[in-house]
C-alpha cells in the first residue's frame, strides 16, 4: 500500500536550535518526494522535492532533506530554526512519471520556543 | 505568472445548504486536482481532471460532492447538501502534464469550509 508516515504530530524546539522532521514512505515505484509547509492562514507551499540525483536536497527558507532509499525515509532538516518557521509540515509522495495524485502524511506541527 | 487561485477563501454555511468552491488553475495546465483536509486528518485526494475529463474520482467521499471542469479551464466543486463532516480545507492543485516535465503539482491557498 502507498503511504506516508510522519511519526511526530507535534514538535517543539527553541529558536536557534536545529530541527529534524521525520518522514517514512511506502511506495511501489520510484518515488517523487516532497515537503510542503502550511503556515497559519496560508496555503501549501513547496519547500523542496526529490526525484533523482544527489540525495541531499536543498530547499527554500534554509531547509534541506535527505533521501535514504534503504530506510525509505526523507527527513527534513534545518540547522537553526526561526520563530517564523512555526507551521505545519507535510511530507508527500507521488509518481514522477505519470500525472497522478500525491499522497500526504498527516503532518507535523512545529512549535518554536522563544 | 499567476498561481492557482481558489474562491472563496472561507465559507461558513449551515448543515443542509449548498456550497460551490471554485479553482482556477495555472494557465495552460491540463491537470487539475482537488484535495481536502478535514480536522486532524491528512490531506486526501478527491479527484483528478485531465482537461475537462475526470481521470480519477476515486477519492470523492459520496454523491453529495459534484466536480466539474467545463471547457477544461476552471473547476467547481459543489457540496449539496453539506454535512458537518464536510468541514475542512479544500485544496486545488494543477500541473502541466508530463509533456511539461515531472508530475509537479502547484497548490492553491485552499478554501476553508465550515459547516455549522
């Protein structure tokens, strides 16, 4: 079955601390992986995506993610979080080679302590 | 280039009423998708249009939901009659199709629907 698991529903970190959000996926073909962010009152914004090539992907706002095929993981990281990073983060997977739906995880809500 | 737009941004209706959500995809995008997120759950696929045709409507929850994409441009999603469990955020996304590259979908800001 195709699925995305984000094991952490809520994460709280202090401003300036490092962040890692976990994501595991189950997908029957070569996955096209995404991280989206939804800030309060805003829509879904694409942070980064991965299909092939270097397994460490750089995104916007200083985020990066690492694809590990052996672990079926695509964890999101940021070296130093800012208060404006407080939002909900969604990992997602879809097919790269056909026009088809994307499957989302349940999301991780990030809280930032001042 | 304008992104995906959705209207309205918020809608509050009473149970039993009808609501119509609209999505304008990026110009030239053949693929249009509807997703929704109900409270506390994941974002789930509803249906997929290729131009004006329904490619996949396997995610539509029941026959109270009707989606159209006349002319292959904008799309509407009608809920009639609305029930309490329909409350949530409805997202629209569009993509150019594989001829334009990978299956990258661009999302709109969503419509927050509240059914009282």
